[in-house]
C-alpha cells in the first residue's frame, strides 16, 4: 500500500499542540473532521479511543499508530502529527512518542487497514527517515519525505 494515496497533505499537523495522549488523538481526529472526511466525528473518535484503551498503540521508538474501525468513513484515511514535546503514550518500550500516525478505516474493510499498518511499520524502520520526520518544519516537508521513501 502506498501511504501517500491515503494521506491528504492537509491532514498533517506539525506541531501537535496537545501533550496528553487522548487530547493529541482528538486533535488529529479533529484535523480529519475539518477536512470533511467523517460522516460522524464522534463515532470515529470513540472507535480510536476504544482501541487505545484495549492496548496502547505506542509501538516504541517514539512512534504511536492510534487506529480504529467504524462506519464513519467510507475508505481508509490517515493523519500524521509530529509533537515537538514528547507525549507519554504507555508505549511498549515505556518511552514517550513524537510521531503519531492515525488511521481510521471502515468497519468492514480489514485488508487495507492491515496493509496500511504494515506500510507504516516498514517506513518507520528506517531510522534516517524517522529522524527527518521529527525534524520536519512543515506539513509539506513531511508529505514530500513520505513520498520520497515510498518511491
């Protein structure tokens, strides 16, 4: 899966203004909602927060991939947030996160959701790419970096 196909350039937030986990997730949900990508913002937010309460999506190495499935979207959507101040996320390695990648997919579409998670994991294994994301100065730069690594 090519992540730039599901990420709209205007769905990148730099910096994330909130430094608390649920507030940061809500900030990214609100960004997607402001771009008209939900039929029901509250349903999408609840799906992501419910998934987060089951088990933290802080994958380690400063990355979190909050995600959820619901009927508030017709297709898989994505937002990226970069925090200038680390956010405590109950990550598997116990370390806070600076990179948040939010996914929301339709409840009945498992394949694209899993493919996107795999694609995110693949690009985030590249330490140089990850460092460039953390240092990016704009949403356009983040989108360009993602486009370059996938090319």
